[in-house]
C-alpha cells in the first residue's frame, strides 16, 4: 500500500446548516479542516473575495464550553475524592456515533447539578479549613491546659506575667539566668524533647530584663488569644471538633450519593468537548451574510462517503461540494500524510510514525519493514510461554473490552507480534525459561554460532531490500544512474563478496570465487564513475564516488548490529532459566508458597524487559540499518476533525 491520495474539499452551505454540517464532518473523522484565515498561497482567493469577512471573528460559545468542562472535571474529582467509599462508578467505554452521543445528554439536568455539586465542594472546603483551625487550636491549648488562670484577666499591680515558649536546648541556660534574678519566678506548664512552655512572673519594672532574658535563651513571648482559661477553651474546642466531624460525615454521605451521576457527568463532558472543537473550528471558516465556506483535506476514496452522509443528514441540494487535486505548492507545504495499509500491516504504522511520516510523493516504508520487524521481534523475545501470554492477554483485551483507540492499536500490534514470539520459542525450545521436551531446531546453548550467522543473514537480506527500494525510487523518478550507484551497485558489491567468500572458503570453487570478485569489482567501478557522468566537474564527481565507496565500512557496522538478534534472544532465555533455577533451590514448602509469588514477579520482570528491549532494538534496526538506505521522511501527520474520545469511542463508518 502507499501514502493516501488526498483531495482538497470545499463545502458551501447556508449559515443555518453550519452546525449540522460540522457535526457530520466531525462524526466521520475523515477530514482535516483548513484554516481559511491563515495567509498562504492557497488562500489568496479569500483575501481577494472575502477580505472583510476574513477579518471578522465569529462570536462562539467556546469559552463557555471550556468553563463547563472545567466545572465537570472539578465536580468529578471532588465526588471521587470525598464521597463515601462505595463502588467506583464510571462511564463504560463503548462505540457510539456522534449523533447518538449528543442525543444522549440531558443538558438542562447537568447544568442544574453542577452548581449544586460545586456548592457542596465549597462547603467541604469551609469545613476542612475550620477543622484544620480547630485542630491547631486544640494542639496549642493541650500544651497550656494545666495553666489554671486566664492571663488576659489577671491584672496585678506590681507584677507582670509572660507565657513563654522556648526550645528544650535552651532550657538549662534559661534556668541559670532566672536564678540570678531577684523576684523572678517561673512554672513549667508543658515539656517535651523539643520545646518547653512555662509561665514567667516578674516585677513590672523588670520587663526589659525579662525580654532580654528570653532573647538570650532563644525563647519567645506567647500571646493568649482566648477569653477563658485553657482547660475550658480546650473543652469548647473539642465540642466544636465533634460538631465539625458530624457535619463532614453528613456531607460525605451526601457527596457519596452523587457518585452514581459520574457517568452522566462524563457523558456531558464528552459532548461539551465535541461542541467546543466545533466552536473552535468556526473561526477558521469564511462567513458571508448568508453562506459559510468550509475547506479541508479528505482521502480521495472517502469523497463518496462524505457526499452520501451529507445527503442523508441535510439533503442532496443543501450543500455544494467540490474536490480538487492538490497543487505542487500544497503538496510541498500543506497536504497532510495518512497511511493506508492492510489490517495486518496497519499496526506497524506506529513504528513509521515514531520515526517520521513519509512525504506525500515518497514511499510508505511500513509494508517493507513489517515482515522484518515481525521476525526480529520474535527472535529477540523467543519464548513460547511469553508469546502465548501476550496472545491471550491482547486477544482478551481486544475481544472483551472497548479500549481507547491508541491503546487498541498497541494491543493489536503486540497480538500480531505474539505469533513470531511463540514460533521462535518453539524453535529454541523455550517455555517460560524451561526447556521443552524435544530436541530444538536451534539450541541457545550449543548453536550460538549458527544463531549469530542466521542473525547476520537476516540483516544482509534486509539491507539488500533497502538498497532495492532505493533503486526502485530512483527509477520511479527516472534517475536511472542514481538507481545504479545508490542501489544496484551496492547490492552487487555485497552479493559479489558473499559469492566470492562462499566459492573460496565453503565450496572451494575457483570459478565461483572469480565470478563474485568480478561482480563486486564492476559494482565498485559503477559507484566510482557514475558520479563522474553526473557531475559537471569530473574531478569532483570522482571524489564524490570515492567518498561514497568509503561507506562500505558502514555496511560492516550495519551487519554487526544485527547480532543483537542473537544476543537478546539468548540473554532473555538465560535470565528466565536462571530465575527458575533460583526458585528450584527453595525448600519444598517455600517453593510452592513464596516461590510461586517470587517466580511470577521475576518472570513478569523478565517479560517486561524482554518486550521493551525487543521493541526498542527492533525499531533501531529499522531506523538506522534499513531506513538509512532509502528513506528520509518529513511528512506532517493527518489530523482529522474529530472528537476527543475521552470516555467514548466514536464509531467510524466501517465500525
């Protein structure tokens, strides 16, 4: 398959049909909207014919919808965190059309519930702040509860009184200082390892001395902010805390009853998200007095589907549709890239996307990388038990659960990759690190050299395929000389070397050796002299050819890189076997109790590391050793106008 061919859609309709048309387009999820108010070559007609209209900003409800979403998220979070512990209600993910989604909301009910829920949240915050304040007061008063007077009502004529708090480390120094002062008296009220609270009584005229004494010992004067003695105030605080606790328990009960409406709130949030996206798009359109003009990018094969859908929703004569082939300027600057592959190949598009999408007229590398990645991944994990577990887990998830689109794509990806994992596990005779009861085709203990040769052979084949694609792309562009120098000649060098080595070392055939050498030499001459034919300066052309020929050292490194297929496959199986051996050393009783838990944890860790390593290193082989031969990328991904699908999957036509 290839990069999807795109058409530029233009739709014109009466302003009355704007919302219905946008909803139809959004529900299809197959059109990327164009911003008609953005200045570029393709939008010159807007400036020419709709200059005044383009300058206008249509009033929209986007800000209101954003606020509604924030309120819903805040309400859901409040209910989940502070409601009575009960069943965790949530909207069950399902497939719905956009029309079904928007028809299923009771908007009036939601708009009425939100202020009520947020009012409960404010009440909760008030009670929480009150509780914190009371707890703080309770702690403070508990430290002073044995003070049997109210310092604010004690009005001596000749003496003064300080409530003092000082660090325990300065208490001894304080006592020594007090002993030196006449008519100074103190009494401990509370002592712990960190602080000391006490009452200091002294003559009124010695207040300056008392203050200096506190500063010297690191103490501070405490203001008493209550009307009664501490014990009475503490009793009152405890009553208030009891009242506060009962109020919070009642509020928790009320909030807990709201947990059942979380699915309704999530449904409403999904609807408001869809509407907000439509409101955002409205300011990318052109509005005249009566008409609205919409443009976007659509796959050429989806044109009929769009026309059919609009006819069903709005009528055949209510919307004018026009489809244009993109211009060269639009292909270079604007046309988005969507890939179109067989359902088995399509999950591997995520590897291409992680690297870079192809340009519009460039080859899609996904079908070419898929069989190699398929084989390489299985060879690096290479355990039939791990593969079977992957197959069961992904199949269950895909069949029994409605997954978010991105997660479903990953599940399908690993479901396909479970098959080569099982196959290579059977080839190596490995099942969760255990040796299967038959002689394996390849033994990870005895056939390491053969596995390494096989790994390099797979790499050799992939490099040849990459060079073939490079030549093929040059031929498509009618650059035949580059097809030889960048593709076929390098294939000739590699194949010639292999034939010569095989003839000399393996088959002891002189004719085969000379044939391989001849193929390689002719190919070398092609790489050296084709740039001379292509260049106006023969010397520069020869230098370019010589520099290109130096790249043969890179091919040696490329082939060595493929030995990781052998290394990871053997190491993963060896680690799994080592974990099994560790558990086998446990006593019989422990082996079937703690040992079961231990082996699950250890094998789970090895599965995770094996899959991660295979995913990363398999991708690296594609990006460096394979893509480097023919692929540049740089395309911008297709971003269709759709819903957020935060809680609900929107049905596509094929669903």
